[in-house]
């Protein structure tokens, strides 16, 4: 099952994974971009056992580690952790090759690389251009969760989301009612490191909406 999800067949013409390989079993799909060592996926797996979730990770060895981690959890917890998987890919290039319009319910961007220099801002995983793509693959009502310990990046992500016509911020009450929000700062390895060092975090959580005009 993991193989089927992580190794989509490759198109001979484009050299890219064929579209919709992940759709076959999918009803409701959260996606974790830059999932790192997989902490969030693993926490979400038992919180939402009926929901299929996938992580995208650029680094080969880290992806292999997450695969092995999931397989080991499946062995030691029979029947569990069948709903999560990971794929090694560059999410900034290939998201449209994996998902179709409105397929995703949640997208997570937890402690993404900050790319401090202005000339490198185009490498940030949240940008006005990429938000157009995320708005396409997220269903209406779907949610983007972001968190960082870099204030400037937090301001950047919030401002990109605020200025995009297809996203609106969740209210304080909605944030408090969402069990996933509590995991943002605690479930990932990077979040745990920040917490150990007593670092501040900056989160922005926005919903995909239909623009009014
Ligand atoms: N989200 C994890 C956490 O909170 O522990 C990892 C955070 S780490 C600072 C950022 C991760 O994003 C790295 O593992 C990096 O390899 C991955 N990454 C960076 N650019 C990416 C891209 N374009 N596509 C997929 N993963 C990417």
C-alpha cells in the first residue's frame, strides 16, 4: 500500500509522476508540505484514523526515514498507521501533478525554511503565486495551517494569505475549537526544538473561500 502511494508511475513524456495516483483511495486528504521527520503525520494518523494523509519532503534520506518510521509503526501497531504516507518530491514544482482541483481538505506548512535574503523570497513555500496553486487543489472550506519561529517569515506568510482573495483567517473561536491547531507547535520535530529552546512561534491559519466578486 505504501509503495503504491509513494511510487506513482512516471509519465514517459514528462518524466513526472502521473496525475491522480493518490486519488484512488482518497476521500479527504490533508497534505503536509516539507514534512521533515514526519511527526505531524504520525500524530494526525491516530487522531483521524479514517482520513488519508500524505507528506511531501524534498530530502531523499529524510523521506526514506519517514517511510521506515511509518512501516515500523504499522508492524508494532497492527491495523494502525495505514492512513499515512510520504513522497519525495519538490512540492513547489509538482503539486498540480499529484492532486486535482478541490481534492485537499488541509495543507500544513510547519516551520518552513525561512530563506531570509530578499532575492531568495521566491523560494519560500508560501508566496502569492503558490497560493494560487494551493487555492486550486484545496476544496472550498479547506484550511491552510502555517507556523514558524521566524517573525519576519510569519508576517510574510500572514500577509500573503491576507492579500489573497481566496483565503480568509479563522476566527479566534474557530482556532480554539480546532484540535489540529494545538498540534502545530508540538507535533513536529522542529516545533519541539523551538519549544525546548523557549522560542516564540507565529501562526497563520486561513480557510479557502469563494471570492465574493
Ligand atoms: N515541517 C517539519 C517540522 O516542522 O519539523 C520540517 C521543517 S524543516 C525546517 C523544512 C523541511 O521542508 C525540510 O525537511 C526540507 O527538506 C523541506 N522542504 C523544503 N523545500 C521543500 C520543497 N520544495 N518540497 C518539499 N519539501 C521541502
